[in-house]
C-alpha cells in the first residue's frame, strides 16, 4: 500500500508493508539509503493508526529523506578515465586506464591503483571491463564469506544456493525457496558490511520475515549490526555509482 506524507510544501511517498509473522505491536518506519520510506505495520493495524504513527515522526522522516537526496545529488556521473576513485572491499583506489590494441581487456590491482587494460580508450569499454572484474571478485569473496558465516549458524544444515544480480536499491534478498541473491556491487564495501548483508539474508532462512524473532537472531550473531548497517547505508550511493 502506498501513501503520501505531507510535510510543509513537500509530499513524501511511503509504502506500507504487513510482514507475516510480525509480533511487534508498534509501527516501524525505515528510510532506505536511496530515500525510500517504508513502514512495517503489525497485521490488523488500521490506516488511521499508520498515518498517525507516520505523522508523529514526520520531522525525522523529512530529515533522513533530505540527507539521502543530498548524498545522491553530490555524486557526479563516472567518466571512466584515469584518476577517478574506485572502491574494492572498502578501500579507495585510483583508476588507471592503459591502452593496447593487441591486448584482451583485463583488470588488475596494482598498489593503490585498479589498472584496466583495453584495446581502445572508450569509457564504455572501461566500464564493461570493470563490471566483469567486480562480478568475478564478488563471486569469489561472497562464496568465502558465506562459508565462514554459515559455519557459525548451528541451525543451518547446508549452504544455500547463491546468485549475483546487479540491483539499484537492494544489497540482497532471500527467496521463499531459500536462494540468496546478492548485488555484486556490494564487493566494493568493507568486509563487515558484506558479512552483515550475508548474515541478514541467512537469518531469513530461519525467520522469513522481519519479526522480533528475526532481529533477536541477528542480534545474537552480530550485536553491532545496526552500526554496520548505518555505515553501509551511508556508503550506498558511493558504492552503487557505476
């Protein structure tokens, strides 16, 4: 269900969800890293109760939406030329583009640089090489982190299938059938942020909702997850600027 919050002259859209199995009695309001507002309400909550809960936090919502828009507006589109900043596992690198008409496209870490070899100096060729490299690195890194984290979850009997899919507003998801989908761009983020997303999705294998039980499970295995999530949310637009 979609609604509109009026705050001064602004109209802020928000989406209401009724997560199955939610046992918390209060309405929970989330402002995502891209500025989307999502409201989780217990089943049976009336539209009036939801609107009142949202209105009570209108100032907080407006501030967080404005911050998200400001972060987005400060980012410049990439030109894929030498000297631009790139990220891998939370560390900042400089892009170095080299041209060799006889060479196949390749990407390599060299000191503080990510060096891209292309046959012609064209931004799209550089972008394609980088996306392929990030995807390859994501496949390896995620598999290793998944195995380590899953090994600590006694209730998990086997590793779930994992696939990669580039997404604009999500880091990951867990299907009802138990398959994890991760955004390959996440490999640009620090390792603890990667671990948080993996753990979040793995916890959905036991609690496929955002109930109090789900959050207790998350707390038990990563007590600092809220701080890590806040850090990842703050980096999101930078990590997704491709």
